[in-house]
C-alpha cells in the first residue's frame, strides 16, 4: 500500500535506499520487488515471516533466511548478502541471544546491517512532525537511517520522508546505499545468480508466480462475492421499501365476496347446547351456509 508512494518520493528526490524485505511480502508483491531493483535500489534479507530471532531456534532462522534468499534469486536472478535482523537486534546488540542470531546469519554468508538513527516511525499514532524531529535529533548518531514502508499504517512516514531528505541534504549529508557505505557496488552485495540448476530456478519462479496470481485471484474473487452479496441485500431492501410504499398508496375497493361457509356442530353429550346452536344457525341470513351436525 505504501511502498509505491515511497518509491515515487525516492525517485523524485533522487535518493537511493536499501530495502530489507520479508519473504512473505516478496511473494505477495512480485512486481513491486522488481520495481525496487529496476529503479536502482538495493534489496536485503529481513527473514521470511519477521520472527523474533532471539527466541527462535538456529534452524528456524536458517529456513527464514534461505527461503527469502531463494525468492529473491528466483524472481530477480540476483541474490543478496545483506541482512537486517527484525526487532531490537537491528541496533547495537547487547545480549548473547542477539549476537547468536547475527552469528547464524554470518554462517549463512550474510553481512549483518544494523542502524543507529531510528525515528520509530512504526509506532502507532506517531505524527510526521515527531518522526522528522526524531530524525533531526539523532542525525549524528550514525550513518544508517531506518524507516519503514510496511508493518502497519505508514501514511505519516510518507509525509515525513521528503522533509527528512531535504533537511539532511541541507546539513551537507549525501544519501547512498549500504553497499556504497562499504565501498562496494550493488553487484557485489547483490551478485547475479550463476546456477547450474537453471531449470529448477525457472520452476521456482513459475511456482512463485502462479502462487502470487492465485492468491490475488482469491482475494479479488472474495471481494467480488462480498460486493455481490451486499448489493443483493441492498436491492432486496430497496424493492421491499418500494413495494411497501406502493401498497400504502393503493386503495382497496370492497367487493361482494361471500364464500361458502360450513359450520360443524358436535352433538355428543351436547343435547341441550347442540339444539340451541342449530336453532341460532338457522336464523342466519348468510346466503351460502351449511350446517353439519355430527
């Protein structure tokens, strides 16, 4: 919802960025990940489901990292060496559990990227002015500014981002990617995949693409179904109101409708009452009346 708008701002400001993406979001937004790469940005690994690596097992972390890397390689034809861990570990690690998760990523061949300038734009009810103020206050705390394009409502981030870019540039700062901070090129941190199993890579891409199309088809199908159901209920309600309105306006003309009437008189143990009832019925002036005496 928000990444395209952020990409538009970065393109307008000519400011490159490094996007650390989760595998789940890649799979649901294949055209978007291609746009990020095509417009010159770098892409890093941010695990597949964004778990807290301090409490997950080493094997779980390896699966998270490998799955996301496989997605990138299948879709883009390029891998990534950059990794940013979720949660507090993206700043300076202070506990052994945080260092352990970084060690696992290092063993998987990743370079761990952390940040010091964090305006906490992910907080609920935060305003764009607050995000800008925090970015200004921590301007000299490091050389990587962390902001988010997913994980919730990022409307305030979109408002704050161009203001932060303009302010930092007015203070003499230049915006570069993580690879440039490392004195590397994008191709060095996102190497092209040279795999002898090209057929399986193509199968992976076909599978991920079909999954992407199917999931979005289901989303659209259910939305259409819900719209049709609601429309049907509204139409029935509207027709009911129209019918009620017409019935109120309609004037009913009395007609001489006199159907045949049958009266059953029970006689068992009703000697006195039965005779009296029949006598009363015989006095009736109704034109088409029959008395059945049982």
